[in-house]
C-alpha cells in the first residue's frame, strides 16, 4: 500500500512540472523582420553603398596610377619610377586602412542597431511573460525540436511593430 501512495505522489508531481509554461522565441527573426529592423537594414545599405562608391573611386585612382607607372617604366629614370611606386604603395596602404575603417563602421552600426532593438524588445518581452504567466523563454537557436504552438515569435513581432509604430521610432533622423 505504501508503494502505491509513493508512486501516486510522484506521478502527481511530474504532472505539475509538465504544465510549466515554457516558450521559445527567435530573436534574430524579430531583429531582421520587424519594421524597425527593416528600417535599420535600409539605413545600413545606404551607408554601405556610399562607402562602396567611395572605395571604388579610390580603387580607380590606384589602378590609373599603376597603369601610368607601367606605361612610363621605359621612359622615366629609375629614381622617378621608385618615387612613383612609393607613392602608389602609400595610396594602397591608405586605401586598405580606409576600407578596414569602413568595414568596422558598418559592423559598429549593425551592433548599435541590434542593441537598440534589443533594448526596446526586452521590456516588451518581460511584460508579455508576466501577463501570460510564462515561466521560461528560450531563444530558438538553442532549441533542437519544439512544437510550433510554443513559438511566440510572431506574436512578439506584431506587438513590437505596434509599439515602434506608436512610439514613432521609424523616421529619417
């Protein structure tokens, strides 16, 4: 009889733990597909485009100088050629530094925009969890398999888009 009661109480405890509210969310999906995320992505594309255009102009100057040096190798004295090659190397060096700086700027902007989205998303997610009495939220990238009903990504995305729209956070400034 004792064994029966012990098994009975263990099964009741397992049932209680099984009803714990656990959900998962795809944060990267929200960052990429929210209206604010798309707005930031477009800003980044404009910055990248401007930087790329600037870099292409500098590449053209370098190529022109290189062609000029090759064409004048037989005409100029060795000292002048060395001087022009030194200048060309300096141009290439400066170009590489600027390209690295441009890439770093793009990465910094991506981090900045992601951080801004996460700052807005965190309190919203906290409120959602409290209102729906959710015990645990897991990032989708850490989930191997889960049923679709536990995924709250679309709900949070809609709430997030509405909040950013209401707060008028998407503007050209």
